[in-house]
C-alpha cells in the first residue's frame, strides 16, 4: 500500500514542481509573473485538445508547452516592452487564461482523454519497490527531475545563468555591463510559461485525463507559494513540491485510517497544513536577513526601462 | 469567455439604463448563478441543461443569462447583486453556499423574485427548491451491498452540510437493508470542484481497500479513477457513463428543467409565490441513470425499490434507525420529519467516519 500511496504522491507533486521551477527562473531574472494559474490552465487545454485531435499524448505535451510559452509572451510584451505593472498584468493573465482555455476546450468537455503511459525500462522497471516507483513513470516526471538538476546547474554553474541572476539582482548594473536585460527577461518569462504549460499538460494527460474548465483549481497559486517557500532554490522546490503533495495525499489516507481506529482528525486542519508551512518558512527566512538577501532577486517585480 | 461577455453586458446595463429599452422589456430575464462551470459534467451541467430546456420552452418570452464559476463566499453576494441590477425578474442561485448571500440580496430587491437551490432560508420574495437526492442514494446503497465483494464502499464527500450527511446516511441505510454489516468509509475532499483532489480521494479509498465508490463532488474524475482501477462506481448529478462505460452502475441525475419551466411560467402568469419545495423521484426532479454493469436480479431489485419510493410505499428514513453512537433515533415504522432531514448533523449506525464539526 505504501508503494501505491507514493505513486499517487508523485502524480500530485509533479505539476507543482514543474510550474514552480518555471516561475523560479522567471523570478530569478527579476520578473514576478502571477499568471502561473492562467498559463497552466492554457497548457492543460492545449495539451488535451491536441492529444484528442492527433491521438498522440506526446503531441499533446508539445502543444501544452507551446500553449503556455506563447501565452506568457503576452505577459512579456505588456510588462517588458510596454512596462505595465507586473502584479496587475499577472493577475489579468490568470483571468484571461481561465476564460480562454474554457473556450479552447469547450467542444472537448466530457470526452474520455488519452492517458500518457509510463515508460517501461527492461529489468529496471521490475526491481521491487524502487524500480516500480522510479523506473515506471511517464515522460513528464523524468523531465521534471531533469529540470531540477538542469536549472540548478544553469543558474549556479553556467555563465548565462550568472548573467540571468545578475539581471534579477540589479538590472541597471547588468545593463551597464552590456547584458541585454529585456531579451534575457523575455526568454525567462517564456521558459516559465513553457514549464507552467507542461504542468498543465500533466494535469490533462496524466493526473486526470479529461478536460474540465478550471481544472487546475488553484495549483498555479500553490506553485507561486512554493517558489517563496523554496527561497528561489531548485532543489528546495523539489523537496517543497513533494512535501505539499505528500501532505495533500497523506491527509486523505489519515482520514480513512482515523476512521478505522475510531479517532477524529479534523480534515480541514490537515488541508490547511501546506499553507501554514509556507507561512512558517516565510517567517524563518525573513527573520534571517542574510539568507533573505542572498536568495531573493533584488529587482523582483521592478520595471526596467533601458536608458538610451 | 461567455462569462466575461455576460459580466460586461451586466455592467453595461448597470451603467447605462438605456439598454433596458422597449425590446428588453418585452422579454423577461430569468437569471442563473452557477458555482462551477456549465460543462463540469456534474452538478452545474445539470442546472444548465435545465436552463436550456427553459430556453427552448419559453424562449419567446424570456431570456436566460447566467454567471458561472461564482465562488461561494463574499464574491457570491456581489455576483448575485450584479445579476439583480441587470434587470432580472427571477434569479435562481444554484448552490447551497449561496444561501446567505441570496437572503441578503433578496432583502435589497423586494421586487425581484429569487429561488435558492438546496437551502433552508426563505423570504417573501425568496423561494427554496430542492431535490430528494437521498432517495437515489438509498437505491445506490442497496446496489452497492449487492455488488461489493468486500462489503465496504468508499464515499467522496465535499463539505459536512446536512445535504451531504443526509446522502451518506441514506446510502448506508440502503446498504444495510441488504447487508447488515455493510461498512462505509468517508473521505472529505473539502471541495465541490477539483478534479485532481477528487481523483486523489478516489485513489486513497481504493488503496485502503474499498471496491465500490460513490461521490458527492462535481466532476467525473472519481469515475475515471474507478474505471482505471477496475472497480465499480456511481455517478453524481449527471449521467457519467461516458467516463466509465464499464464502471457506472447508475447515477443520480438531476433534472431541473421541468421545475424551471413551471416556475418561470408562474412568473409570467403572475402567480409566482414564495414556497419551499422539496420534490423527489416521483416528481421527476431527479431520475436514475440506466442500471448498467450489474446482473439482472440486482437491476430488478433496484427498479423495484425505485417504484416503491415513487409510489410512497417506501421512505428511506423509516425506523427503527439508531444514531451512530447506538442511541435510538426513529422507532419502528416512524418516518423522519423533513425538518430533521434538512438539518441533519449526525450519522446513522454503520458509518465509520466521525462527522467533522
């Protein structure tokens, strides 16, 4: 049973990890995009529709990534080129995404979806427990893990990553050094959109292979909280995402186990745990000023107008 | 997107009174407030089908604008008020959680008629309407007891309100009428609408050993999980057979259309009165989806129970019934009062869960 529970936790955590990783890169470049929920639901709609039309969940994944990425360009254009307020634009992006995705998916409501099947490796997949958990997963799970490793390397070991962080910390200095702030930020925003789109694809192709309007049901907001929870560190996103997922699944099982034992655990309390944990972490990291300064991108959310 | 257009239309009407010109006055507006999306495959879809039937029947005399995805809570009041101001003559608010908001707005607009689904607070211009879903749940319980090999069913619940508690109790009573030892595991998802969470709850129940699922949440995700794991399940609010052709035993299908037509006709005739209506299987406000994926004798039993409930011969809440803690509730032959059912805040014997307070 433990194995079955773990598999459920992986399914529930993957979209959170993916969307949060994308937002992490965006925020590291100094842009705050609150439209994660909107980009995620766009990804879910595009992925589902493309998979239904072509019969291939892999084309669906591609469509989800493109859907989220292209949709985020709208945010990029408004906030980077037209220098609109990032918070307001991000919120608008969420509202627009929820409406637009409903329109895209309207004809596909109620259709049984195509589930993305796990990849089976010879021998490895048959190892008891670990093999069945780690080597019998779908492509999106492997991508999420690869992205954690890749983004960590990119941000802290590569030259381009260093430039991206420099822009996030002080766009004026980075600009003075000759780094193209706007172009880098466009790319970071699009990467965030693509990741959110992939997270959406996971929802409509793996988690619950169907399309219903509003099906992301607030997961984009959890991903946003996760970025702060992880204090802008990729590995902590992985840990935090799985913690959120595990608490969510664990509380459902706790309810049943409590019933078997005849004790009472208020389910509302358990549902609120991940959010309470975020608040506690926020208190801790803002208490220690040095870690806050090290990890928080200093120009986060500030508009940048290059002086000519 | 339609939501946006309606919102824009509503605010346009609010800002410029000119939009309610001669044409608009000829057609009365009958408005709907939905908690979910109109294509959720469950609860809200059933209401929207009712609205469409109303449109078909009386479309020459009425318009039927609607707002979907209205969250329960402070936003609901604003949404209902906006609808009221946009020139509606009759407003249907279709979720239990809209109760207090509807009461407040109804008090502000004495000339507009309001109807709130599944609530218990009425007023001079505020009627309530409800469906005896528990009749369907009793039948489901009987089927579950016949079909379950382990004698344990899983119940995905939303919020601990009387409506949901009543359904859980009716299911357990139906099951116990067949198998006195039947057990019911309840998981509270604390949401009406979240496909992922509903699926998680379904998986948790199956992993914990139930072999039949029923739900009181709005999407087809649990049905899909049951189908994937090869167990049987019941649909909720709409016929969910498409999500589980080999899984769904039956579903409680809400059929609000005839009610909406009846009440709108009363509005047009000027005979609309505030009432507290609670109709059941016999009135056609709820119907059972075809009994599928079960042997003929179980099907015959279900049909017989359905007929008995329709004729009034059988009331699911007929004593002797004990409360969960073993104390007596109804004496032999005694039937539950409607008022008690509508405020139900306790379990009957046999439910394993402890009711969240």
